[in-house]
C-alpha cells in the first residue's frame, strides 16, 4: 500500500523489548513492488532514509546489496544533515496510525489481530488520500 503519493507503507509487528534497528532489513523486504513514472515495476525503493540509530556499515552493506541507496545520518556528526526535511513523512504516518485507538495502545493478545488492525489503518490512510484527490 502507498500513502497516496507513491510512498510505500509496510509494517512489522515486534515485541516491545526488541530494538527497531534489528527490523530494518526485514521491513525493507516487506515493501511492495513500486510503479515507476514510466509504468514499469521496480522491486525496491531507490533509497532508504533513517536516523542515527541505523548508522552501521552492516545496514549500509545490506541496503547496497539490495540495490537501495542509504540516506542514514552519521553518528558523531553535528545535526543539520537535512534528513529531517524528509523524515517528517514517517512521523506524520505514525501520527495518522495512532489516531486509531487500537493501534495506539495494544489490547489484543494475538499478533494476527493486531497486524490486521495495522493493515486496516494503512488502508484507511490510503483511502483518505484517494478520496481527497477525487
């Protein structure tokens, strides 16, 4: 699914005690095929944008192996890399998902039920974009 502007939406459900960094590559692998401007299908996005937590040679290597560029902020470098200009899209999408009470606080015991609600939340984001553009 995309958010209406061609930005793919992919989600992974993990435990609260698992660090987000371990899920970068599995999340990239879950991104659906993207349609390019000329109509051909591309298997992967052009680049991945991430904050300093994802800064490691291994992550960059794995993205490069998949043909994906990496725009990952470097650790130890002063702020002002300009990635915040692009990062707001992710934060905005989290905000839209958290408008749904069941996604903000997890009440379900079964993972499959929560994943279904996440898919429904993503579908609602796409629907909102489609109805606004008509």
